[in-house]
């Protein structure tokens, strides 16, 4: 019978071989007990106790990679998106919170992969799926059909607010057109007629859907939108500041719009800076509404269209884990292909009835 060696202190991290020597067994036996590795040998309770005690004495920490090789999973989800270097992306933070919350409940870590641009860096996406994650969430991917076809198929992938249909990829989104239509309808019902829409970029499906909702609300109300009242921009505050300033300068001497419907909350917050600097009171002289209902909007009491961003993140994480389980033969794959969640209107301090008389742009 092998006599266990007395554990000795070492300057390096203990390995399975160290634990095995200390317990008087092979490294394979130690791995079977500590990492769940398969072995043909039967390990007695006495031997198991010796291995556990040796591991405790040596302060052994299981190797995550070794465990992954045994279980065929890293218990890590990936989240890929683009991030604006100039300002905090509130949309990302809301979704990310949901992913992390649901992931933690399911014993998953979350790794974020940041891209500068979807088109220029689409070729990087396969490298994210190199074994360090079990599945990948693409957040608001602006991929074309050809780029979507090049995504790896060996790793489960799921998208949130995808710009195109990606074969074999579950997509989650909110009903953006319905939300935009509902908000503009409310403005029209309150008596607002000159509604300026500072939109997102036209290459974004979400931005186009919000423009469609704006136009449909006018059509159903029998109201003709004023010309030049849909302005394309980007989904960030600087775009709101720049586009609104340019629009006001180009329409100097004309009547000020009754309200601004911003393509997202970031654009709306950029508009606040411009209106306050010009002495235009919100909402007494002009109402302002956004889209998303992010934490920043809630703090500013901005009227907005609420997207269930946190819930989208939570559902995405759960569906992705279910997809990973199915790939490993541990369950049935999710039946969903495209999941659309409803939006809702949020009242705020930036929305009121239209001003009583015309106000000229100076």
C-alpha cells in the first residue's frame, strides 16, 4: 500500500500531480475526484477523502480549462457589440444587466467583445468562438446578408435587434414601429402638429421602423407631417446636439416645432443641451420625448418609449443556455426563431400640451 507523502509548501500553484503525490495516488485519480474526469478505476471513499484532504492542504484550485474539457462547456456566455468611445452606451448597459442577471442565475459568466464597426470587423466574430465561450449574443448587429452567412456554426449564436435575418440564429427584438406610432399618436392627440423627428441612421432597421411609426401615426390621424421634419442622424447625444442645432439654424425665423420625437434617449439628452442653451423651456415651449427608457432617461424624467431592454437580455441569456444544452445533447433546442416583445409609453416631465401660440426660431 502506498503511503501518502506529507504535503509540503510550494511557491507554485498546486497541480493534480502534486495532489496525487500527496495523496499517494495517480494524477488521473486526483483528476477524477477533483475535476470529474472519467476513469475506469474504482475510487474508494477512503481514497477520495485522502485526495480531498491533500487538495485542501495544498490549496489546490481546479483548472477551469481542464474542467471544460471534461464537461465540454466553459459556463461562459459571450456578448458582442459596438461601443461608442465618446459616451456611455445606456442601451448596452440595460441589455448587459439583463444578460448578467440571468446568466448568474444559471451559473454562467459573461464576456464582452467590443467591435469598432460591424462591417469592418465582422471577420473577428469567429475568433470569439474559439472555445472560451459556450455561446454568443450579438447585440444590435449591423451585418449584411453575406456577413451573416459567414458566422460560425459550431457555437450557438443568438441576436438582439438584428438588422437582417440570420439563418439558424434566434433573434429577439421589441416592436419598435408600434412604439413609435403610439408615442407620436399621443403627441397628435394632445394637439401637437409640428413634430420634429430626429432619427437614427437610415442603415439601421430600428431607425427605419421608428420613422415608419412616426409617418403611420400622422397618416392614421389624417395629419400631413411638415416638410423637412424627419432628420437622419446617429444614436448618440452628440448627434442630437449637432442635428438639432443645424436644423434650427436652417429654419431661423420659422415657427418652432411643438415637440421633438427623438430616435432614442441619447439623442433626446443631446437636444436638452441645445434647447436649454437657447432658453427654450421644456415642456412649456416645446415637448421632448425619447425612445428606450434607459436609466439616464429615468433619472432625467424624460418621457420615452420603453423597450424591455433588461428583459431582452435576460431572455437572450436563457435561450442561449438552452441552445448550448441542446447542442451538448442535454435538452431540446428552443422553438423560437424571432421573439418580439411589446413596448410601452412612459410619461415624464418633458411632455405637456402644446404652447398656446406660435414661437419663432431666433
